[in-house]
């Protein structure tokens, strides 16, 4: 009852048709963390990225771009009226990421020349520091998200690179028990200890499957860049991992299948509770030109949201999401697209979790 009173009081002074108020929170909405139904946790981390950098600062850019998003949702159901709120970026986490990123760059350059890590004490020290720092980040995300979940909040994570949501998935497992993951991604992220980084962005799903027994199903959609080790993992997973490769999806469409038929099939693979892990490089690069590891191919945004709405309509419950790998370029195009994806994810999540 207290929540409803605060929300109504805030909205009575709020004009949803006006320009986004710079003094309000994300999307120009007038909510505090206390009265918001959904809280966005930014994680400014990109230590192990192996190609382009910049995603550690994506949350600030998305926040700024969010004020340009018109908050009327053509899908109906005004989920935003229940409140969205984004926490401030934790500058200590960002500073730690910046420091370790510099070490990682030197380390990656060193091993790219075929040099042996064991023979270089400095590189051994750097590798140890990076792996320990990533563990601390995972623990920080777990603790922050656990507190929010205990308060009854819905939570979305905004990266940062794709290593960031592991602690969040652990917290969700403790709250919800068995669940499945929908991974929108150009990559499988099933490498074991990539570049000897235990918690690499390229290993997040390997680590999640290894460390979260209640993660019963991982369904990957749009993958188009992966190694033999990852494909062997999928093939030997006893269908715990199912990969819908970009090439196969398109070939099925070329031969006459509709996206609806394929989406219905994808949704049928999930248990009752579903987590969305949305790596923006799963989309066509025209939508994310500065993402860290771009790959030709991918989806348009509406194709993915059709799939997400199909999950919601199936009666399954969306328990959380992450949005990661948004790049930072000379223009704000990436964050502009990212803000609109975030808006749709928040609305979808809240509308899927209406009080019964």
C-alpha cells in the first residue's frame, strides 16, 4: 500500500508528454529507488575485453540518451508507472576496472606474441590480480543484486562487458530455484578460462553452467562466431545448451519458415522461469557499430522483441535481464539504441510480473 501511495503522489506531478526532466532519474521518470518496482544496476566493468573497449562507460551514456526516449509504449500496458530507477555508477568499481584494464592490455599484447606467461613474473602477477579483481566484481554484483531482490525489486543489470551478470544470475538462482537463460549474442561465451582469464567475458556462460546447478537450460540465439571447443561443449551438453545459430535461422527463413514458427520453437525449450542475457552484438552491427567484438549478421531489434514477447505470452515468468557490451563511439548512436532496448526490457519485465 505504501508503494502505491508514493507512486501516485509522484505521477500526479509528472507530464509523460513533456521533455525528459534532467533532474529526474533514467528516462526522465520521477521515481526513487524506494518506490520503483524495477531497479537497474549499472556495472562499469570491461577488464577482459579482447577487442574494442569502452563499454565500462556505457551506463552513463545510456542514462544520458534515455532522456530522449518517448515513454509511450506502443505495446500498451504502462509498465513504467510502477517505476524504473537506475542507481548511480559506482566509481570505485569503474576505477578498479580502469586499473586492471591497463594491466590486461599489456598482458594480452604479451601473449599475442606467443610469449610464455610462466617465464614472466610481471605477467604472472598481472594475471593473478585480474582474476582476483574479477572475483571481487562478481561478489559485488551478487551482493548488490541480492539486496535488491530481498527488497522485492525486479532487477535489470546494465553492463559493462558480458562477464558482469554472473553474480546476478547466482542471486536469482537462490531466489527462484530452477530457471533457463535466453542468450542473445553473436558469441557462445562458452570458452574455458579464455586467455587464462577465469572470468572472461568470453567465458560467462561456461562459468554460469559450471557454478549454477539450477540453471537448467541455456538457449543461445543468433550465435555466429565460436570456436571448436565451444561447439563440442554444446554438442556434449545433453541439450542443456541449445544453440540457434544465425546462419541456420536465416536458412530456415529462406526455405519458407516464419520467424513466428522459429520463435515458438525456441520458447518451447524453456522452463517456467526465464532470464534474458542480451549482448547487443547479437544485433546487426548497424544498430551497435561500436560494440566490442562486432560480427557480420545478426537481428533487427523488433525480431528480438517479438521473441521476448512470445516468451511472456507463453505464461513463463521473466525473472531478470542484463544488457551488455554497448559501445561508446564518437556519436551517441550505440547508447541511443541501448536506451531504447533498455526501455523495452524494463516495460516487458514489469508487465510480465504484475501482481496476481
